[in-house]
């Protein structure tokens, strides 16, 4: 990409876009434009090929059947894997996060193959569904402040040696394994169970994705008043006694 443009791809909004996850695309687009970048956003439906020339690919959550269909079509298409091979950044949420791994359990109770972009494997938990606010300390390598989000999933995701957790939870379940991890990342591929939308609650993650795509260490500061107010509101609500 050039230093004045950003190619943003929102993957399968017709299948994977629950709990306001499309807001992640809006936040990245907005924060890029505030820095004077020319943003070319493409919303790719599940009956369309995945372009391989994007800079940032965003994927949301979805119900079990749409998740299975999305994984099958992404595997047949192969475009997202080729884009990652070319250096593209991927940020995937919930069902999208599971699809980034080696396998997950689908709506038929069967193991479905994922894209293998993250060294994680997901199964369906037997305990109560993970629902509620999450607060977590981001991996120190990412240089991010405390993360806030909302989880709503039955899945359990085990991390392999090829990834690092996105965060360690202070509140909530995260990956559901009981080890305190939330999400996973490797190089330019990131996965999380956090909704919210998570990039509205954590705009510095959006900035991190933009910096990776530009290959720069810093961005021009922008007005974060609205984002800071939202963050503080949600963090306060999560930590108040029931």
C-alpha cells in the first residue's frame, strides 16, 4: 500500500456480523480518514471472491450455521490465506476468531476445518455460556492499555505454541479454558471473543492495525474524547457491584 491509502475489507457481512461487529470496520475507516488516509472499503459478501490485495481484513461473529458456511467458503476461496501470505492484517471476532484456527465444532456437532491462520483449536463448552463484560490486560508486546469488551459464546478455544494470548482477563471468561487467556495473535493475525464493538471500546487496537498496515511506529494524534468516555463508562459498569 502507499502511505496515503488503506484498503479495508469487511469479510462476509451477510454471514458474520452479530452484536454490532460491523462497527469495527466503521472505527478503522474513521480513524484512518482522521489521519488523512484515503480509505477504500470493500464489503465482500459470501458469494463473492475474497480480494488478495487488501491491507486490513475484518471478520465478525455469527451463529453456528453461518459460521460453518463462512468457513467452508473461505476455505474454497483461499483468498484470505493468500492475502495473509502477502502480509495483510486480519482482525477476527468470536465465530470469526474460531474460523482462523485449525478447527471448531459446527452446528451439526461435527468438527469443521478452519483456515489455520492461528494455532488455536475450538470446541463447545459444557458449562454455562460465557456472557458478560470482560476486562483484560493486553499482551505486553502489543503496547495497549486495558481491554474492555462483551463476550457471548459457548466456545472454548485452546492456544497452541504458535500464538500468544491477546490478553489476560481480570473479569470474564475469555477463551473459556480457565487459564485466564483471551484471544490470540500471531504476526499480523488477531482473534478475540470480544464484542462491543471491540474497536469502539478499544480504539488503540484500531490504531495498531493501521500502524501495522503502514509499517510505522506512530500515528498523528486524534480526538479520543468520545472513545475515552465510552471506555470509562463500560469499565465502570463492569466493575460496579451487582
